C-alpha cells in the first residue's frame, strides 16, 4: 500500500495522520514476515526515539480495526501482525 492510500484510509476512517502512526504503518505494511509489537517498536524508535511502546500497540490496534492488518495470536501469548488481510 502506498503512503497516499494509507493517509486516505486513516482520514476516511476518522483518524489523524501523525508521523508516529505513519512510521509504524510503513514498517508493518512493508514487512515480509509477521513481526511482534516489540520488533516494530525497536525499528520505529530508531527514527522516533521518544515514541512509546503504548503508541505502537495503539497504532497496531487501530490498523487492525480499520482492516489494514490482522493480528495473529499464538499459544505463547505473543501476537504477531500480518499486513496481508486476505483469508
């Protein structure tokens, strides 16, 4: 998904487009694997060192809610996130 499409989807869903949200979105949507929130946080804080892990979780929840990614729960209680929402 292109950044412009992402911005449009967020705005059409009633959400503000912040640099932090865009950073999380770019990492998860360009990911080839299924990263955890902690892995996403480690990548995103290189560019945004003041971002909190809570912001990452909130953004992941928001993306899940608007259908841009799916949360994959595993038996070890760690969720992974997949940008491919097809069945």
